[in-house]
């Protein structure tokens, strides 16, 4: 009885509300909001005085006139970003080498011999050669550049400069159906895609945020730069005379990065006009006043929030992957390891795309981090070709100091210029690493968008590699036969 | 030689097929979606909706006008009507056709779903205003009343759709129709636009392009044969009677006509200050709330401050902060009283 009464009352009240809304007309909500603001503004005008910030404001205006000017706006932006990248790459070299020699060259043999003394060979192989080595690799390659890049980036953000970059770049991104702030998440993606995906939180429009998240993988992250540089030096720099080699291979790497930006804009355009067409979209961009950056606080937050956070996720994924890498090269069925079975089976398929089975397997098992793709490729190539005297046994990832010996391993694995070019393309266009995939899921809370963000780049990668390879075969036919 | 050529051809075909299937609006998937639409039930429901619309506005309605409205032949319409009559939804009185009570409540349910969906598209999604009506025409046949009620409850049970039409209540109540076509307004009368008819489409698009929207004040200036001149929120417009009859107005007997025309924020040059008059009703939902959050409300003053290096977003100073607004948004914000101002004074 009570229940019935209650529902009747609710309906009556809702009906009354409806009648009143009809009488008041459509604009009532806006009128209420407007009058609230008008009252607030009037109170503020009476009670708040604003003389204090005048000088600072006029200085802001002068800086703004320079950094957003038609003539100097873009050059200043490119120079600043180039400086950030240069500092990151050159500054990370030394600590990366140091960490690698400590964790991989020194600590790994000690741990291995220690573990061998009381563990069966397979357990020490799985734990030390697999899990530990993958973790050591990820830390030594990933930590230094991120520890330099993120604080620098956060400093620019804290200074108030980054919103001006978004402001200047917005018209380009608007044409692609995206938000100017995507310029920032893209730049962040050059450091680490997972961090770039998190950074997309600054975009408050649902549609543009999804676009930024899905296309972030097209920014060549710092786990992929070393791969690009190595392969470009060996295969593309190797084509020309040594005098030009440096310039040509640098050009090739920059070309790949620019191609990535182009893909990210094209895909943004496509997404905003197809699957994301109906998502709510707004544009808002505040241009906060400039202020001296709080250096210590920035260092602390960017190291803890961004660097360690992302590194931790990467390590969590790298450890099981290291075990898998060790297992596939050490479990034998019918005299061949699982890795060799897969490589033999997938080779014919891979050749259609100008790649090889080793590359496909490496990209599948090294999904947690792009950093371990090259060590995995080298290890697998040695395993498959049965070379002796290089590497440290099956399942043990390694890298070589000398580029020439790396080249000789790859050439022995049957690599050509086409394999090199397609590896560079595939390294740009393939699924995000598992850390990024997990981050995308965390950020979007949607399996659908995570799936799209994962599959879209790899489908594009196969399409691009396929056409490159087939055109190559078509033209190479005339020369080689 | 043959293998790469063959592979390339196959690859191109595969990419072509993918594009053909997934292409928005014209692709296979989109077409399949459209084919599913034109079933018998859809036609029946559309007919009921049309009959209701005629009764609501007090227009007589017969077979031919209904057939014309649904874009089918008169024979087909006659069959549909016979079917509706068998179902007890309509009755014939000579040439005229009326809805029975059951028919009316059926029609009201569809109208409710249609208008709730339009409101949802306008407020909660990024769908453009030209597409609201068409999308709602599809959804009204697919969404159940319960689902629509849930959506409405989440939006705070809105009372009007974005075109200004009242949304029937869950009980099937709807306020009486008070509007008159703009073409019937006499010289010197002041009224408010309450509705802009969204059919036929080309007229609606033309009227939107003129910047007319529900909520605007109109002031009839001159009525001549073939030409109606009026001021919409102070801006002079000229329409033919056909176009003017697509606009429904409600007279405002006591209102003072707005004399001064508005300009758009996009016209404000750097270092000029103006008063904000309002935001167009085409700017809705999230975007509108966001602008209002920044203080874009009537009465505040706004100063254009700096243009971005690429020219498009312009930084505006409002309530002591600088925000960037894109040109297509600035086009939807109305201002007046533009003054050239020295910046030091406005700060």
C-alpha cells in the first residue's frame, strides 16, 4: 500500500514538473545559469580588486606576442622540442651504458653462476636468463631517457609554455578532427606511448581524447628509436659512401618519425569521421599565466608519477615475457625448439610482407617492451642459423657493441635492404607494447577502444609492409634476374 | 614477374573491399543498416506520427497528403491505412482520417522516443544539428519506450526537444499547440520563435544557415506578397512566405523589440572589447556548459587578446583568464558594443 502511494506521488510530481517546464519554456535552464553568473560577477566586481597582477600580466602579453606570432611561433617551438630531444638522447647514452654494463654484463653472470650452484639448469635459465635479463634490459634502456625526458617536459608544462604549443598547433589538428593538445600527447609519446596515453587526460573532450589515445602509438617512442637508428645505420647508411652514411641514416630515421606524425594525423581524420563521429566533442584551451617553474617539485612528481610508474608497469610485463622468450627457445619438440617451429612455419607468410619469421616471432614474444625486440631478434637469428661463437646460448638475449658484427649476424639470417626498410616500417606501425595496451584499457575503461587501438596500427603495418615488399619485388625483378 | 603483380592486385582488391565495407555512410555496413529500416512496421509508425502531427496542428489530413509525406504511392498508403483501421488505430470520416485514442497514444509514444533521442543527440553527443532529425527517425522505431524513459531520466526529464517542440510526458500528455506560423505575424508584432520545422530538410538547412533558432525574438517589419521582412534578435532577415511558414512563433504582447543587431565573437579584432549577449542554441550540451564555465554568459565583457601562429584559435580574455576559442565556436557566441580599448585599462 505504502509502495503504491509512493510511486503514484512520484509520477504526480514528475507530471507537475513537466507541466511547469512547458509553461516556462525552453530557455529556463540557461536563464538560471546566466543569472547565477551575473550575480557572482557583480559580487566579485564589488569585492575583489585586481591591481596586483598588472605588471606580470603585461610581461605575459609580451611573451605571448612572441611565442604565438605568425613568424616566430613555429621556429621557437621546433627549436625547443629539438633541444629537449637532443638533451634526452645524448644525456641518456652514458647512464644507459652504465646500467647495461652493471645489470647485464656484470650482475647477470654473477647471478647466473650463483643460481647454477643450487638450481637445476632449466630453473636458473628461466629465472636468470629469462626473467631477470628481460627486466635488466628494460630498466637499462628505458630508465635514463625517461628520467631526463619527463622532467624536461614537465618543466615546460609548468612554465606555461606547452598550452601555447597546443594553441599554435590547433588549426592543424582541428582539420584532422582532433584537439590542439594532441600535439602535446604526441610529443609525450616520443618519450613513451604509455605516458602519452596518460597525458591525454588533459584533453577534456571525450572524442578528441579517444583520438589522441588511439593514435599515440604512431609517435615513435624511445624504445623504438634505438632499433630505427641501428637498422638505418646498417642497411640504409650502408648503401652510400661512408661520408654520407651518417646523414642518410639520420634522414631515414627522421623520415620514419615524420611518417608516424603523418599517420597519426591521417588516422585521426579517419577516426573522427567514422567510428568516433557521434562522440561528444568540445574545444577548450586555457592559456594560463607564465610562472617560474617549481623545479624540485617538478623533478619529484615527474620522476615518481611518470617515470617510475611507467617503468614499474613495463617491468611487471617484461618479467613473464622474458620467461616466455627463454621457454620458446628451450622447449624442444622433435629436435627443434618451439621458436624454430614457429619461424619455419611463418617464414613463407612473412616473406609476402618483406619480413621474416624471426621478426614476427620477436614482435609477438617481445610485446611487453620494444626495447627487447632487437636483442630477441639477434638471439633468435643465432638460434635459427646455428652460428657458433656469438651470443650466450639459446634463450639468452644479447646485443653487440659493434655494428659490423650485428650486421653480419643479420645478413647471415638472410636480411636484405628490403628486410631492413620493412622492419623500420613495422617497428613504427605495429601494436602498442603491452604496457601501453594496459594503460589504454585503464584510461578508456573500454575493451572496444583498447582493441581498436591495438589492431589498427598492426593492420596498417601489414598493409604498408605488403605494398612496399610487393612493389620492391616487382622492381627488383628487373635487376636481380 | 607475375607473382608480385598478382600479389599487388590481390592486395589492392583486399584494401578496396575493406574500404567498401567500412566506408561511413556509403559503405556496405551502412547500407545494410539502412535496408533494415524500411519495414512495414516503420511505415505504419511513420503514418501514425504524421496523422498525429496534423491533428496537433489542426490541419486536415487525407490519403494523398499522407502518401506525399511518407514519399510512397497513394495505393500503398491506402493499404497501410486499411491495415491501421483493422488494428483499430484510425477511423475514416469521409476523406479525412483521424486517430483513435489507442492510435493517439501509440503515436505519442513514438513522438516521445523521437524527441528524447533528438535531445540526447543534441546535448550528449557530437552529432551535427543537421543530422539530429534523421538519426531520430531511425531510432524511434528501434528504441523501446522504457529505454527512452531511462535516457530522459538521465538528462533530467527534459520538456522540449532541440527544435523547440514539447516532449510528450510518460502519461502521453502534451501541451496544446499555441504557435502560429511566422508568415501570419502582422507588422509591428513581437514574438518568440518556438519551433523551426525540420521537414522538408532543405528548408530547415537554409533557415539554420541564416542563424535562426528557437528562442530568438522576432519583430515583424514588413509583410508583402512574396516577401516577409523581420528582425531576428535585431538582425534583419527576408524570407519567402513558404520559408516563413516553416517557422512557428508565439506572440509576446508586452515585449520591447530588440533594436540593435548582434555581432559574432569571431568578428572581434585583437585589442577590441565587447559585451557578451548570448550563446546560440545550436551550441548545446557539453560545449555550452564548458563555455559557460569559462564565464561566457550575457553581460560579461570579453577582449580579443592574441591570435595563434596559425591564425585560428584566438585567445580571449574573460574574467581575468585567457582562453582559446576556435572560430566555429566564436561564430556561435553573440556580442554587441564593440569598443577599441587600450589594453592596460581593461586588465
